[in-house]
C-alpha cells in the first residue's frame, strides 16, 4: 500500500544540498517545493544544526529531539514575542495569544476555548461541515477543470472555521486576502497594511459584541477572565487573529496536499474508494506527510545541549515538525504514503503544551473531504500541461494552485 510521495519535485544535486544545509533558508522556493532531501541530509549530518539566516537560529530535525524540546517549555520557552515564526510576519512588542505564552497562563487561555474545540463538540458539527463540502464539491464537479485550492480547500477551511467560531460567512473572501498579503509579503508595506486592516475588522466585530453580546465565540471570550482580569478588546483581537490565521491556512494546505497526492496516485485513490474504512488512517498519513507548519521557534532559557549541539541561553531554537515526521528511525519508509500506516504517532500538530488546539477540526475537515470526494468523484488528475504551484512563504508550506481535471 506504499507509494512514492513525490512526483516532478525539484531535484537537488549533492553540491546544492551540501551548500543549502549550511545556509538553511525555509523560504527558498526550491526547499518549499521539495524539502525532504534537505531534512534527510540534516538529520544525517547534524540533527540540531545552526542557520545564519534571519539573525541566526538552531534547527531541530530528528523526532526524539523535537518532541523533547516541544515538551520542555521551561527550557525552550514560547513566551518571547516575534519568535514563533522566522522571520515574524507582523513584528510586535506583545505576545500572540495563546501561542506565545507558557503554562500556567497558556493553560488558562486554552481552557477558555477548549469546549469549542473538544472532540465531542467537533463531531457534533459534522453535518454542517459536510453540507459545506457538498456545496463546494457541486460547483467543482460542474466546472470539471478547476483549481482545487481556490475552489475547494481554501473556502472549505475558512467556512468551516467560521462555523466553529461564529463569524460572518460573507466576510470569508476578505480573510483569505488578508492572510495571503500578510504571509506572502511578510516584511513589506502591503503586509503591514493587511495586518492593520485585519485588526480593524476584528476590532469592529469585537465592539459590536461588547455592546450587544450574543451566544457566540467572541462574546464568550469577552466575558472570560484570566488571572482575575477580564480580557481586553485587544486581547480578544490577538486571540482571534491567531485562530483565524492558524486555523484556516494550515488546514487548507493539508487538504490540498492530500488531494494532490491522490490526483497523482490514481491507484491509491481507487484503493481508498473501494475501502473507505481506510479514511481514518489515511487522514493521519496525509497529516504526517504534509506537516504544513515548517517550523515553530522557541528561545532557550539556559545553556543546554541538544542533539550534540551546544545551545546558549537566549538562542532561537526552531522545531521542525515536518522533518521529525519523516524520521526513518520512527516511520518505516517515511517518504512513502501508506494509507493504512499504524501506528502513526506523528507530530503534525506539534507536541507538548502547545499542541494545536484545532487538531480535531482539521481531522474532521480532512475526513469529510475524503468522504465527499469518494461519494462523488470517480477519478481526477492534474490538468494536462499544468503543474501545481506553491506559496512563496515557507512558514506554512502549502500549494497556491492545484489545477485538476475531474471525471464525472
């Protein structure tokens, strides 16, 4: 059941690979298109290596060290603003909530919204998410030749998130535009402008809920207290910004990855259609292989040795969950897609206290997507003469386009 995971990927020569790992840059277009050879070289040569890029940072690439550092928040803290992404997409003096605070404060913030993202609540939302997938797929099938990123993956993820956190559906195109401008143009004037527009939008929503509370997500945050203090409008805006950006972009990228793989591997698509009981393990395998968040960075709080490297207090330490998920010592035939892979203890959602809050939502979206396609799409393939393209930011590795032809 194993199949090659890559097709028509950028090829690295030995010289190019050796030069790149010494000057690692996750925003390089060649790396974004085909990171696996780089990860393998890094794990073999120096699993905790140093990059001079973006002010310098350590990159952790093997499974055990990534899990260890992600769990040890006292040594590898998340509580330094502007460090989680390298470089920061929106420089600021205050932390993004809740990803840039550590326990016990981090725990309290997560507890505020945990009921909304619990497995039981997420499962109750399945009919509504299925309705979204069905509506979008109706349009996709009618078109025949279509870009599955813009026509399905992105609207599916954004509309699902809007459903979960009670945001106006009609505003979804604006969120998509803001996120793309913020990330693809990180550090530019347009990125800063988009960030400002995004916060202004959230500010208006928050002001409306403050004056006229509803039984919805924003009103829940506005009524909550942390350490005896009610959240300010700005606190809620920061919380919402993280949920909206992290929640839709990563899931859209995972869905697009799965659809591309199945379009390029028709035998596995047929296998999945004939045996839909494989969907739960297939979802986990696609999450492992896509691992869309390229790295999450921390700061060392003390001098520490990790993977044989001497890290100094204050150094930036980036945890590469995608590299960990392709560690051959943990995942046999790690570069291949096995729809029935079990066990599959991947770290696509991170590990430790900062594990992704929306993991159950992402799993639901991927499973609903596969169920909908299996029910309606006999076959699909990459459109003749076309190639998928990638977004230019390496922070979240995702397809910008996925042109396909659908068989009716």
